[in-house]
C-alpha cells in the first residue's frame, strides 16, 4: 500500500512559469497520486500585480488562473483571508508567514518561488526563500538569482533545518543537470563546462542567420513568454551570466555572483555578420564557459565563432546544451532539443517529487 503525503503549496510568483506549473499540477494530479503517493493543495499565492490570496483549507486554483489571466484580482477568490489587496512591499513575505503558520501540522509545506530575476542582488527571491525555510517549509525555485548570489548560505541553512532547497529549473529548464551530477555521478569532479544556456539569444541568433531582424526575432520570444520580463537580461548576457554563476557555485564550490562573470551580449551582432560566418562554415553563438584558473573560479559569457560541426554550433532556435569536463568520465554533453514554459514548469514538478521522495519512500 503506497503511503500518501499531503503537501500544502505556497506559490510566490504567478507569471508565465508559475501558471504553467499550476496547470501541470492539475494535469498530472492522478499520476502524482498513483505513482508517487503525493497529494497537494495550494494554500497561498502572491503575485506582483494581481494581489495575494491565502486559505489554509486550499484555494480554488482553477479560479485563480482565470482571474489572473483575465487581469482580475485574487482578492475575489472565495475564502481568501489575505489582508493586502495588492503586492505592496512585504506582502509576499506576509503571505508566506500567514500561509505557513496557518497550515495543518499533518501536511508538509512547500514554497514554489518563480519571481523574476533581479540581477543586482537576487532579491526579493532570497528573502522569500529565507522566510519560507525559517517557517519550516521546503523550497523549490526556478529563479536562478538565489543560486547565483547566495547558494552556499541558503543551502547550508536548509540543511541545518532539515529542509530541501531545490532549483532544477534555474538552468536548462527541465533537463536534470543538477540532479544528474548530485545523484548519478558519485566521485566525479566537474572541472569546467561550456554551453549555450539562454534560449532567447540562441533563437535570435538562429533567426538572424535566416535574415530576420534582431527586433523581430526578440519579439517572437516575448510573444511566446520565453524572454525575460526585462529583455536586456537576455540580450546583454545577464541571464546567461547568472546561470554561469549558479553552475560555478553548485558544481565547483565557488562563491561568485553574476557581476563576477566576464560578460558580452549579442546587441552588436547583425544578420550580415551571422550570415557571413555561416557561409564560411562557422556559427556565431552566445557561449557560457566556467572553470578554474590558477585555483580560482572564472566564468565568461560571450559570442563565439564555432566550427559548424561543433556540438554547440549545431543548436538552433531554443535548443540548449552543456558540455561538462570531468575528471573520470571526460566530456559529457547534455542537449535539450525542446525548450519552453512546459519544460521549466516540469522542473518544478520534478523537484516537488524529489521533496516527496526525501520525506519518505513511496
């Protein structure tokens, strides 16, 4: 007989990724129950511009999705006990406090953090995570900011409290790169990595090779909900720099931030440059590199000319890949051929299952 563990979910951030995750929860509800012994309800939601909602007995998630996508307020949700009508400063923290303290002691609380990347300090996501851990909740995030700015501190804090801090969606969407190294590569040391880890810029560069203007290619990614809310984070290389810092911090025990990454974006590239490179058997791609030099961690994000046969040069559109340099296995290439909101939302779902497995085997 499979033991079922009941989870109370607190959603901080309810944008494109957060809402796709919510729908994935609904779509996979039966699978989660039958295969993993996992049941769930959402007890809190905090948004940037549609208010907040709290109900210890569970919120109507379908109604919440309808309200937010119709530009309505979560204040209209039945049973909402939240007092803050909109996302005033501190209201997300207040919601976390209220939702965790009002929870049933027999249920496990998990905060799912999907707010937008803050490239200056990783805030307010870091404060959200600290608050949730301190209140006894496990934490899942797709925001690379906390891992890029405060990974060691947060991970140590979570470990000391006996809580999970998981972030598979922070880099390469749902492809299990962090899980791969942590769970399936025992005794292997990551010496360095190279990869294409920003879907938006790879799509833009691919389209520019086809003669499409930069602005039009970017607009396609914005319309798909893939580009960062602030498009300069993608175009200027900040998103890739944050991911590079995250990889260095987790895999190589570095303590760097995105500001420490040598960074050049793609704004200076033109369709003519990309087409000319292709005619010469090369591809211009935004490549992230990380490793150690003289014992010190380093990271770089910059456009590079790659020979057409290179594994990274063959990536088109939203495809991503990471090549890991290891001590025992040589090079390992992890390629993602499909990228999008569903893949990022899946990373959150897989982390949710990981939390459940850590609590007690199904």
